[in-house]
């Protein structure tokens, strides 16, 4: 099955000396071959791009791991219940609630944190804080940096390969329209001889 597909692809890309191959077939074949070559050449480019993204994120990972600390926060009031949430907010599993926490140097802070809907006052949560003591997002991890790099590389390659596929589809569409027009003109010339009209 794969061999048949590859054989068909090669015949389409390189019609060769096929007497039935038209100029449009040769244009389609050239664009198909160009698209495959460009998509293959884009693989190392995308890999290099992903590697650059990972290198950039490595310094961010190191900085965030040093500057962010996880501490216990205690809710000072009940978190809002799911009943009062708007339909768009209900898609998120947490809501804002007021809590207190201590920084690593012992200073007590109070502020708004993310808590589960309906969490009661006194509930202890683990939150991430910056050096200033303000709540923040969890630090990026090496796994997160690698995931971002792989996703970026795949997106770049997909964009290039998709562009080549779109180009081939457009050329094929134009060539098919030209073929159909030529066939129509040829039929108009030969139809009287066949039909007697």
C-alpha cells in the first residue's frame, strides 16, 4: 500500500516521457517536488528554531526557580461558590479568594489568591510567591521549556509544510480549470464531426 502510494506520488511529480502528460501535469509535478523538498529542508530549520527556544527558556527557568517560592496560604474568608459564577467563569476550576501567608523571612502578607470554588475559611492552600512576597504563577520547569520548544518547532514546520500543500492545491486547481477549458474547446471543435450538428 505504501509502495503504491509512493509510486503514484513519484509518477505525479516526475511524469517523464509519458505521452499523455500535459504541460499542466509537468507544472503540478514540479510544484509537488518543490513542496516535498522545501518541507524536508524545513525539518532541520524547525529543529534549530526549537533548540533556540529551549535555550532562551533555560535562562528563564533558572531565574524563575530562584525567584519564586511555594508557601502555605490560609483563606481568611470563604471562597465564592460555583452557584454565583458566570457560565464563562465556571469553566475555570478556581476563583479569587482572600488569604494570608508568610514569606520565607517571616513577614505575614494578605492578598488575593486562586482557590477552589466553595473553599471554606481556614483552608490551607499551596501558592507560589515572588521575592517581594506577592502571589505569582508557578515557575517554568525544564519539562515546560522542552514542551514549548517542541511545540514551536512543530508549528514552524507545520506552517511551512501547510504552505507548500496550499500552493500545490492552488496550482492543481488552476491547472484543472485550464484543462477543462481546453477539453471544452476541443469538444466544441470535434463535436460537429461526431454528432453531425
